[in-house]
């Protein structure tokens, strides 16, 4: 928790693009005029410091000037994590491959924080060097040994890396029972304790069934055009992916319970980013999945090892006028301070995003227009975060963008491949205002971005350590109360676009010097700590309260 901090949004882009010709949901979201600017100052300036601090490995995802196949287009995520438990955030950057030369030019990279404002590439030493088409990442301590492990989804075979606690990882995918019998296109993934037994289970979305050797090329089918121009085909025209849920057995292995849990019975979809959170306020984790060109999915937890899919009746499956959208990324938080978790979903160009306001018990309303967010539909939007960038106690919205067909820009300049990020200031009255010009060069400089992660390099937030619950604290809900407002956040294993944020929760307190902190742990146990001072990092241990910050063991 803090009242002053510097914030670094990980603008970790994959230079890829998502394929949508007439194979994409073509919902047109009309924009509204921008409201008169508030004139309020904005106390945050974002600057891209990646190369300066040592994050220098490029991210490849297909060809640069033209994307021939759907595989080249979706891109990948990134993660902030503290893999060595030294209390400083490290960075994991996923990457893809090339099509034409058939060589593996790059790999997923792990950068260790040197604690002096720089990072060192420790990929080889850590045992994480693996070339392929990486897609999503989620982080969590699945074996409860005190060190966070890494799961990476791929086009091909997904990988589970066990953290050995000595700066290295071991690929335990096969031993854990997660090696698939055939290649799949893994996308969103999330660790969660769906049965509240203190062990992290694993949900994995699969995007589409895709065979590169037999994939159609641009213009060969009706689903291979965009605005009349031939482009790579899909996702429509390809079979949908089927999503999976794996139960943690507590012995280092997982069991596929996709059918028994009801996950496999949901309608088919092109699933992308997944978030696990308690949307209906019943103390059990639910799952929301942003879907591309198909209705998004909301799995509500039945408390008996099963889920029911209710996105349509809860008003989070479609646009406000009932049409399918090309959903990409997600940000979850309580933007209006009513104690319920709201959902912000990014979409394709010519459409507006969705802000689904939760009025309680997972009853949602699309308030995008009322909130002032329907002011721009020029860009394809991807990763997003509901974060308090200027530390005034109000969660803002940050979105990375980038169009998908580099070859289209030459003939249709209104669809530039590279575009600025989007920044919306929370005005505190249920409305936002766009602030592209006030956020600094990290916002205005054009890129074609995908994943983004958010982290605190000043170590002044809240860190949760479970004892009876999972050691990562994933699924914990934290409420911070001051005289001015009551803020609510949950700890998630994935959000944004296929990415993972800092596990330390950050609360901007504005002018407040103290706050009351309430924690609802994943097992439902409540814990309250009164009169916690601002301007500090607080580690809260389940059953004990505030403990020293000497690493996260």
C-alpha cells in the first residue's frame, strides 16, 4: 500500500497481429464525442526504458511486412514475477518464431532484476531456453514450496516449469500429467484453487485447431479478406479450441477434469485471455474468458467441483446490442468502489471496448458509453490494466494497441500497424477521460503491442503469503479502507493479454496516511489489520498478520 510510488507498466510487445478478415467478428462500435477535458493535472509520466535497463532481446512472431498465416498473428504475453524470492521484480518475455526460414531465432527470456535499475538475461542458467510459438503465461506456486512456478501455453505443447528454489527451473510437464497426446494451440491460462483445497489447479484455454501444413493462404477463402483486401485467414473458418481444467492432486501431478467439471461442455469458442476471480461474491473463484469472434464465457463456480457457463444471461458474452465481438484482453477491478469486481474487455478495431459494471452477485451491465470509454475505435486493443497510475486512489485504465495486418496499412492508412497506447483517467464519478497526450512518450509512441504487465519497482505495495491457502495467495481479495474511499482488489494469475502482473497489490491512498486492510483468503477466512501506515510494502501472512519483508520465503 502506498501514497507515493513510481509505476512501470511493462510495455512488452510482440510484433504480431491477430487475424480477422471477414473471419473476424465485425461488430461496429460507434464512438461518442469526447467530453470537455477536466483540466486536472495527471501525476504520472510513462517512458519506455526497456533497452536502457537491459531488456534487449527482440520478440519475433512471424514475418514483419506480411502475415500469411493465422499462427503469425496473435502474439504473446509477458510476466512480472519474483522467481528468486529476493523481493525484487524479475521479467519473463515470451516470444514466437518465423515461418519462412524455419529456424528458431529467439526464445522465451528470463531477466533477473539486479536491484540497481538494470536486468540480466539468465535464461540459459535458469533452464528456460525453449524456442517455439509461445502464447500465454501464468505464474503460481503449484507445489506450495514457497517459490513461484511458471506455466507457458504454446502452439504445440504447453510447458510447466517447476521452480527449484536455486535460480533454476525444471520442465516437469510430462511428470505432472500435462503433456498432451497431440499438439494444440494453447492461449489463456490461469492458476486458481477452484475447489479450495489449498492447491493451485490450472485452467487452459485453446484458441483454434490449426494445421500449418494445410492452412489456406490470403484470399483463398471468404474468411481471408479484410475490407476487401486479401489477408491471412481466420479465426472463423477454423475449428474452435476446446478448453481444459486440471485438478492439482497434491503430489506434483494434475488430473484432467474438463468433462467432469463442466468446462468441456461449454459452447465452442476462440478463447484468448482468462481471468479467475470471485465475480459473484460467494468466496469461490469463477473464470471469465475473453473470446475472439465468438461469445465470451463466464464459468461460475458451483462449490462442488463443477461450473456453470452463464456469460449470456449475466450480460458479459456480447456487445451491448447483442453482437459477437473480437475479445482480446481483460482487466478486472473495482473501478467504482462498490466492492464488486468489474470487467474491462478490449476488442478489435472499428469496435469499442466493454466496461461491464458488476452490481453484485455477477449481475453485469455494459456501461462503456456512460463511462466515457466509447471515444475511440481506430485501433486493435490488446493488453489492459485497471491500475492507479497517478496514485490518487482511483484506478485508471491503460491499454496497448496495434493493428494486425502490416500489409493493409499501405492501401488503407486509417488502419496503421503501429499505434499509440490508450490511457483513461478515472474521474471518480463513474466516468473516465482519455489522456493520450498527458501520459508521456511511453503512451504516445506508436508500436504494435500485445501483452503488457504492470509492476511496482519501488517495493511499496501489499504482498500476500498463504499458509492454509495456496502459498502464492492467488484468489485473495484485499480491501483497503480510508476516510476517503474503500478500494477492493483480487490477486490474479493472469490478466491483461495472456500476461501476469506483479503479485503485490498496489493501493494509492491519495492524501491518507493510514488505512484499514482486510484480507479474504482463498479458503474464505477473513483477516483484518487496522491502522496500517502508508508509504510502505506490507507482507501479510495468513493467520499471522504483517510479517517482515526479508524475501518471500
